[in-house]
């Protein structure tokens, strides 16, 4: 028997966190430290859920 998991879609998660950047932008932040920090916030939130 397998285990099913669910991850909230990125757009909804970011909106709930009041982050206006798109998931694609956060995933490809490059050397932009502001976007990198937002990406870390998103990852931490996923880990909480």
C-alpha cells in the first residue's frame, strides 16, 4: 500500500503568504538575495504543512 501526499499549489501558498512573486521567479532567483529569501520562506512553509 502506498502513501498519498498533497502539497498545496505554489500559487495559493505564495498568495497566502502575501508573496507576489511567481513560483517560476522564485525557483530561478539566481543571485537575487531578496528572491532567495522568499524562496526559503516558501520552503519552510511547505515543511510546516
